[in-house]
C-alpha cells in the first residue's frame, strides 16, 4: 500500500562530487535518508516503469538503506530494480550495469575509501543514465529540494531477500537480485588479453592483491584466481566486511602498508595491487617499485595499445589538474590531446561521452577508460597485467624505460586530515589573496614563474568551473598545488601536491623525498601550513 509520510527538512543535504557523505549516525536520524532519496527522486522524475540499479560497498547500514530505497523507488514509479546479491555492487560495476540495461540511473551506497562500521561513514551517490556521477545541475537541484521537502513516498512491503538470486515484486516494481560480479567480469574479459595473462601466470608470474575487506574481493577472486589462474590466496582480505575489518579501505602506502612491505621484501611477488572500499581506486606496486597514480596513468596510456580494446590507439587523455603532467608528455608523443580538468569524474564523463578521450586519471589513485563512466580499480590492475604479460618485463623495468623516453615527474601528495574548517578556509583565503604577489618571488633555489586559481572551461558544454585549487608554478616546470578536498566527513583535508620534472637525460633514479625537499620548503613558506593548522607534517604522504 502506498504511503505518504509528512516530513520537514532536517538540514541542507548538499551532495558533493562523490554524493552525500556523513557519519552513519546522521543517516540513522528519523527521515534523514528518506528525505534525501525523495529529494533525489523529485528532481530526476523517473519515467513510469524506469529501471534503477541499486548496490553498494557492503559497509555498515548498507542493507538497511537498500530496503528503504526499494520501497521509495517503487512508490515513486520505478518499474524495475536490479540489485547486487548481498547488496553489493562496486562503483564501476554499477556504472556498467546502468549502461548495459539502459537504466535511468543508479543508487550507489558507499563512502568510497572512508572508514566503515557503526561509528564510521556512509554515503549515497546517484549516477545518471550515462553511468557517471550526477552533474552539478542535478546535485544542486537535489540540495535545493531538500531545503523545502514536506513529504516522502513509500510502500508497506516486506524486506527483499538480498542474498537469494531471483525476482520478486514490491508494489508495481519488479525487483531482481543478480550476481554482482558476472557482468563486470565478462566485460573485463572482452577488454583484455586474458590468454596472454594466463600464459604468464602458467610460466610463473605471481601477484598479491589486497581487497582491503571491501567490495572488490569477490570481483578479484573471480577474475584473478578463477579466470586468470593465479593461485588461491592471491587475493587477500577478499571478504567484504561491514567495518572493513577495522581498517581504512584507502589504497595508499599508509593503509596498504602490509602489501607495501611485502612488495619491498626479498619474498615479493612480481606484482602487487589493491583497491578501495567501493572498487574505483587502485594501488600499483611492482617488486621493489611503487608506481605513483600519476605515473600509472602515463604508463598505461603509453602502452594501452597492447590490450585488445585499445589496439587502435587512444582518442585522447584527460587528467585532473592536481595530477602530474607525465600524461601530457605521453599525449604529445602520441599526437593526441590531453585535457586538464577539475577533480571529479563527472568532468571526465563529459569528455568521454563526446568521444574526445579514451583514458582518464586522477592523482588520487583513480584511473579508467571509456568502458564505463567511473574510475575503475580492477580495470587498471588488469591493464597493467596485460601490458606486463605482452612486454614480458617487470614493473621496475617498464618504469625505467618510460622515464628514459619521457623523463620523470617526481611527485608526492601531502594530506593534512581533519583540519578545523575555519583554519583550512583561512589558509586558502590568504593564499588566494596573495597570488598576485607570488610571481618573481625567490624561495631558496626556486623562483615563482606564475600563480593562479585554476578555472576550467568545458570544451563540450562551455560551462566554467572556477576556484579548483591554487597552482604555483616555478621556473623550470616544477609546481606546488594547494587544494581542499571534499571527500571527508569530519573537518577539512588540505592536499598539497608537489611535482618536479626531470628530463630524460636528468636524474631519474633518485629518492622522491630527496628531489622534493626544496618544493616542500617552498610550500610551507608560501602557505604557512603550520601557522594555520598547527601541523608540522602531513598525516598521509603518497
């Protein structure tokens, strides 16, 4: 039976580039989740009988919200819902299903790489019919609707058994619980040369994959162990847990320290990788060689033609502004365009939909292509495996060969997490106010050549996105970028990006920390990080 529940706005529910993220306790407030979902449905106004994809990363509260979403979706006129068994769907798998089934959109319940559990984070993201994150026009309309909402619609209906494959009815909506892995695994098998990888495995190639007790575990087991033939146990932490085993499911050198130590040991396998909470990020480590996300994007783009899906070459490359310029040099060598966008996959989606680019990447460990409209952690891992199998060299040798041809962008990101928002805003305001005085300023051996606040003009729709981070560029091509991140739920995160370019004939085999010392000192002198935040060092360095 259809029910209309009277409600009032609880607080402004403003979704960011990665959806609405809050602490679990916030979503547990009466009507909080329903208000947001109804605000969303009021904005997107699904056609009667439309298909909706539903799934998430398995974190705490996932199942509860899925049941709420099923009832609200039916009450709002959806005709069909496809849900991953157990409520599981990785973000790239959800994007693929939206596109494959012609769905009007999809709900992804995840807070990505943020911690889970009863005291952790939860999130809701809506992807549109192209499979990509909702554009700003949609998210802003949802926010405005949440400020005035007065009712939400639901049904009286029993819970759907999320663990049993099959079809059931909730009101007028058909609910189908599907295997969350098969469609995605089949797609990967179409994109990559599985036979070449299987041959390398049969000849002794080894790897270790850390699923971080998150959603990619079942996907990695099916693809890496069952289809490609890697030994059982290659996938560690492969069972999704509501609290991610008490760990932080962020594939960086701090939270994937166990994998990093293995790959730097005398017992290291040939290849190591990890993915995050919802499966859209990746970490790539070879035996004794960590590959930065920026370098990974460049190296994948330079070698993508070795995979069947990209054998005819790339249309273009896109990278987020904070990502190093390593990919720019690959694009120049290939004679294709390289686009610099704000952080946020929706900007890549516009370029992908227009057919302007094939491969995209962000420095925050997100890489993907035109096969979906999301970054895709396992896709990046499989492209690396495809390239290594075809070239028959190590990760370390591939990196050295690449730098010898294109030069090396020494690069690091320093994250200062959980800063008081007022202090973070004051730091950025002071930076913005002092931009005009920076050019020509000498900081030790470095001299500032230019400084600006990055603004993006979309080449497809003409939209302008201003104030996307402060760039300070030094003579010789080095740079520092300052940016506040919107992916946390407590305080603010200041990200400082440091980049030094060395040409092919330069110093290519130095420690990154050694090569960036002058830039680190310059960043502190320019921004006054310790003065504003009280932090003398970053919480995370990647």
